[in-house]
C-alpha cells in the first residue's frame, strides 16, 4: 500500500492512499477499500487486509461510515457501531482508525494532538457548501478538543480548474467568493471553500494544509468520479492516534 502523508505529529498518523496501478482507465484498478460503489468484495476486502497490516491493527479497529453527502457528524465511542448516513467522524479513542472514501470530493483530517481528539471528513460540494468542516470542529470541541490547538489537512481532491459546475451548484458558493465565472461555465474552488469554513470555525490559516494533488489530474494515483463515473474505486484517507 502506497500513500501520501498528510499530518506529521508524534503519535498521530494521517494519510491518503495511492491507486498504484498501471491501468488507470479501469474503474476499480488499484488500491481501494470502499465497499458500496460496486467493487468486487474480494478486491476491497483484500485491500482492507493490507491496510490493517500497514496500520498494525485489527479490522474491528477501523471505522468506515456510510457516506451520503450529508452534514451528519458522529462521535465514535465504539468502533463496532454502524454509521449510516454519516460523512464526518470524531473520536478520542486511541488505536482506532477513521477512514473516509473520496473520488474528487475533499477528504479532511483534523487533530488536536494535545487533547487526543481526531476527526475525518468527507466534504463533497453539498457538504462543503453546508460547512461540514466547521460542524466537525464543533463536535471535536464536544469531545474535549481546543480549537486553538486543532490542525487540519486536506487530501487529494478535484482542483478548481477541473471542477466545472452548473449555476445551480455555483450559487451555493457565492457567499464564499470561491466561484470563477470567467469561463463558459462556472468553476468552484472546493479546497479554498473548505479552508474558509475552517477559518470561520476558529482554526488559524497557518494550521490548515491544502490538498497535495488534484484527483482528476492524476488518474494513475487517485480515483476520480469525473473521469471514471461513480461506479469506481475510492481513494482512502485515514487518521489514527496511537
């Protein structure tokens, strides 16, 4: 399993996985642990086993919510509890990995290393417009985090050059000032909107890391629904406190 590190703090690991494939046009080729987008069980379960080996934890210590582009944020106190209709998860449990699947949407990891609170967020255009990142910061505070000590990092997602949308989507981002209307159709900067949302929640700009790459521009490394369709694999973004 190959990955890009997102946060570097003692005792906390956070990364986004790479596809690592020679067949980027194949919708499920490469590393993918997502179980609800049409992949074969043998493939995603094998990738999950590889993930567990890399993290040196058992499968019951990894939390994968069933993402639905909601604004629902759950606090994980028992990793075995199912999380339907959930797009962000928070925990203070050590040794429990939080996993988010994306294919162009913005994955976000957050951590308060001093107080031992971590979070993972799936922020598509609906979640981004609805400030799911800020809602997650609020849940972290409920769990014992200090917003002055929270750091955040975004994983690979679609860049503004690639995220062309209709006016019915663009209108939701007017208040953020992250819409480019100089082209034939509007383009929205999702990462910039996420950063603005986090800043509105009290996270200092210098504690927010922007995405390392565009998911659509790099098909050999990341899954992209814009390229492959929604029936495809997903990039996994994980955070764990040891």
